[in-house]
C-alpha cells in the first residue's frame, strides 16, 4: 500500500500509535505497536531500585553504556527501559513516590512527543510518499525539492450566529453555516445535520476555520449536544482532549494563547491561530512537517522557534544522542517578534540624520544562520580541542573542525532549500510559500540558542554568533570605507552606503572573501530620510523613510506601528504618497506647502468632528486583570467596560477603545470601548489634536519642521 501519513498520535489507553494513512483516494486508520523506550541514570543503588520498580510494571530493563547528552563526551552506565507498548513516559509521577522523589535520578528521551519519535525512529516523514508492507519504507529522500504531495481535499468551515461576531458566545443560536463556498440558512438542527452529511460526502482531509480553536469547534460541539445531534467533524466523532487557553509572559509582555481543538483523522487548521499557515499556507506547513517530523495538525499551532527545537531534537536523535528530561521546558516560546527584538549585540552605526540621495542598500542574506553554518557553532562543537587554531573572536572558544554540530546540521538545509525555492518561486507559487516558511524558521534559530527555556540553549553559542556577527559587520564597514564608500547607516546585517555604483560588485566580492558570507544588493533609494529622536536630535537606528526602487519604504514610524489608530496611519501614508513624487532631496523640500496642506485638511476634519470614530480607535494589549491596575488609565477603563458588558478579557488579549476624555479619572468617561455604539461627538478633540501634530512631526522633522512650527503654520493659515 502506498500513501502519505496525514496525522499520527498516541493512544495511551490502548498502548498503540494511531496513524491516519492517506492512500490515493481514501484515508485509513491504522493502529501500530510501538515500544517507547526511555533511559535512566542513577547511582548503583538507584539503578537496582529502578530495575525492581519497572519489573513489577512488566517493563523490560537492560543496563547499557551510552554518552548521556550533547554536552558530555564520556560514556556512563544507564538503565534502558522497554515498556513494550506506547507509554507516555512523562507519566513518571507514579514513580515519584516509589523513588521518594527523583533525587539522584535523571531521565532521558521521556519528554519528546511520541508522534515525532515514532517517525524519526522508523525513518519516515509525514506527508512523504511511503510504502507499507511489514514495516515502513519512505520512497522520497529528505533532500528532494520537488516532492510529490497528496491531493488533499480542503474545506472551509464558518458560522454566523444571531449575535454579531464580536458579541457571540456559545449560548448564541446558529443562524447560518458556511461549508466551502456555500452558505446555508436554516434552523439549527437541520444545519448540523447538513454539516454531517456534507462532511461525509466530501470527506475532506483538511478543515480550515477562522477562529476554530477559540470559538467554532467548541461552539459546534456545544450546539450539537444541546440539539442532540451526533456531530462528526473528524473522521471519528470524538474530539481530542483539548488544551485550554493560557497566557504566559514573555519579555514583560503578556501573550495569550488560545485553546486548541485538533480533530481525529482530519487536520483542523485555525487560520487565526497559526502563524506558519499565515506565512506559508498548506504548502509551507507540509514543508516544515517533512523537515521536522512534526505532524501538520500539531505543527500548525506551533511557533517557528519551537519547530527549530523539534528539528534539533530530530538531528540529536539521529546522531544517537540522548535527550535529557527538561522539566522547565517551555513550548510557549517567545513570539517571533520578541526574538527579533532580543539583543543582537551592539553592532549598529548611528544613522546620519537628514535626507540623502542615491543611497545603496546592502544586506547579508540570513546572516545569523549563515554564521552558525559557516563557523560550525553548536553546543557540542564549542570547546573541542581539535579547534585550537580556530577560535571565536573576542571570546577565544575553540570550535570543532572535524564534525559538524547539531545546530549547523539543522540550519544548513534550511538555507540551501530556501535559496533553491526562491529561484523557483517565479515558476510556481508553492515554492514561494515554502521559501516563506523557511525564512521564518531561519529568523528564529538564533534567538533560541540564548533562550533558557529552550531545549538546546547554550549561552556560549549565542555569544559566539554575536561575536562573529560583530567582527563581520566591522570588517565590512572597514572594507566599504577603504573602497571609498560613505557609510550612512548600518544595523546588524544591513548597510546604507553612498558611492560609485560600479564599485558595488567588487565590494561584494571582497566582503565574501573576507567573511565567507554573501552580501546582497537590495537596491538604490532615489532619496532616504534618516530620522532623529525628537528629544535630542540624535539619529535613531532603523527609523527612516525613503523611495527604494520606486517603492515607499518606511521603518519605525507610526504608520507601521500596530497600535496607531487608522486615521493617523492614513495621515503619514498620504504624506509619503505625496513625497513619492519628489525625485530628489531639493524637490522634496520644495513640496513643504503641499505637505502642510495635507496636515491642515486632516486637522480641520478632526476639529470639526468629521472623523469616523472607528478610525480613531486604539487597540492595546492588557497585561493585567482590571483590578490589578492601580491607577485609572485607558486600558483599565476599557477592561472595566468590557467586564460591565460581561465580556471576559484575559491578560494578553487586546482591548479596543476610543479616548473620550483623557483627563478624566472615571472608568466610564475616560474611554469608550469599540463594542459600544460610537459617535463622532464622543472623541476628545484636544487629545487627538496633540497626536496629530506629533505624528506629523515624526515625518516633517526631516525637512526641518518640528511640532511647534507645524502647529503654528497650520493654525495661522486657517485664520
Ligand atoms: Zn573536534
């Protein structure tokens, strides 16, 4: 039988692995045996004690000598335990009493998801074409780029309730159901029955929802139960036990993770709860699943960083390392954005404030992963004595020259595959999607080396990467200056230069020779404005706007910040749209009156209450519960009003509000939440006026107009 593994998960009760195997047309459920072996380390007495304990449970044990983990190099005596079935070894809490705590005992290979372990040990990939005879044979090499793919049947599922979306809850009656591109309006019972029939007839492999984890799946289950309809969303009626929603703190910011509702025999992708689906679609998920051996249904809810970790686990197991039980391991990894903000070392060259013409932008392609790859940086390669003559700059750690480390092994294929997909992406969109997912995996692989709750964190590796990056950056700036370029700004892996265009190619070649990394030309700005900090006029890294190859590029300004109300984003964008007409810096200076006119007309609209209140709404993330805020600020007031309307908002979730009286100390007067009926009579004109001038200053400061000057000019010409 030939086909693809669609989904796989353990059935602990039965002691089997469940596999949903997708053949050419149909999908079959297969249950297979799997012995989830694990290891234990202890002193002599502890090992004897454990042998007795596991024998009583009918587990076979054996003494073996193994290298215990990535960081140690000597073999030790261990107890290898064979449960003889699928056993969740995390279920060691029972043993806790017997062993009088786990003192003197270390466990290995106990906290790796069993689906992934099974796939790695059997040397097969999910979503790869397999042959099943007595055992499994994977018919496709991992390195293949243009692999076969099952013809997955995908269906979209949506619902509308009697209450509008922002107010719906599980008590709301169902009004209509969308299945694929068809929307049905009937009474609730017939809708549920129709859904069952449709799913049976179409037999989809993938169900896509918007908010299925947060609302739709538990909602449908609830409505079906209420109406006594036996709903079958998966290929089996039962749902997996769900994980409840949770919130966790990362970098001082509270992040909410919705609950998850995977289905049995069918993949449920909640498009709103899947970062990787948003970036790479189903093609991207399949690529990541094949590379990490994490099944798509579980993978789609994970962050790119936790996949990097899964890939490291895969490489470590393939290389016969054991994986120590990490009790404080967090799968709720920092969000990708936090990782990008994480300290990347101090290699920044302050920008030269003001407007510059004909500026060249150059980038190192995937700089951090390339450093890991080219310089073989990994926990087990650092400190190896064979690398005495190859030391990390500044830090002087020797690095192994003979064997490639686990992290480079993970990173290298990601870099190579992405390059190949990028070249192919013009031919076929699915290659583009795969390249996009790989990009996000590459972006996060550096941050996790320094994250203490990650499995293979190693602060020395983290430091070594930044040390190399700093050396490469400074060396490149030096080369640029030697070749008569003026360096206007530089930040980590990007450079903004002024100089002769025909010297770019020789410069790139020289840098490649010196650093072993590839520098790429991003393009040329007809002009670019680097912006200062308003308090003291010093240049701010990565805050600028300009015209790069006929496109507006903006970084770090209000128009691209998530929490800016739409009215002000619109203001900055229309200023820049106008500025796009200027081909040179002096043309830009000449258009100041027209720019002030744009600001003036928006200001007049704001003052005469002619702005739709929806466009002035702030969306902010609550970091605490309403009663935990000590002073009455905007967020507390918003939370208070949500609560009054019986809408629960947890820390990490967002609140949306209009500022109605910014000076008020009363929760009901300070703001008005977006759920309520809003009128243009509600907003606090003075408060929003102040924002308008600040937002305008951020742009016009490059032309010598600060807030005072803007305000005066705008107001004067009105009278
Ligand atoms: Zn070595």
